[in-house]
């Protein structure tokens, strides 16, 4: 009898503990992350602009999700939104070092607010062997 009571209490405590942890895991990460702001040395204006850029991007994604009936159109909207988002980020992060730091952070933290985690985008190569700041070409 004591064993049954003990096991019942143990199960109740474990269930309570599991429920208490869920809200912490579901918390939305802030975008851009504080670590990124510090590492890329972003100004307050850049942080504000990145937040506005991300808000616009997420609104566009929501619009695309509403167009589920026309899958092709939704995919076009998403593709354009991703391109626009990355162009916006590159425009905001004028310093090449900041942009590279941003991309590295996105790649290493795919679930961070947002970029990849929020928007699901991954930076793509422009297939010309160069970086996006020098106009392309091989820089050997």
C-alpha cells in the first residue's frame, strides 16, 4: 500500500515538474539576439531597422500562408520575401564584418529569433565564388 502511494506521489511530482518547464521552452526568443547585437556591434538604429525588417518579413509569410489554395503563388511570395529580407539585412548592416557576423550567427543558431528560426531562411551562395560585397568573381 505504501508503495502505491509513493508511486502515485512520484508520478504526480514528475508530471507537475514537466508542466512547469514547458513555458520556459516555448518562450519566443528576442530578435535580434543580444549575443548577435554584441558580437556584430550593432547600433540602436540598426537593431530597430532589423526588427522592422523582420516584422515585415513575418507579415509577408503570413500572407503567403493564407494563399495555400494557390501553392505556386505562395511559394513565389515566400521566395520574394526571403530575398527582400536578406537585401534589407545587407542594407542595414553596411559594414561587411557585421554582415558576416550576422550570417555566421544565423548558421550556428538556426532557431534564433528568427532569421532562420523565425523565417526559415538560410543564406544562399550567389554561385559566383565571390562575396556579395565585392561584386562577385573569384577573389584569389
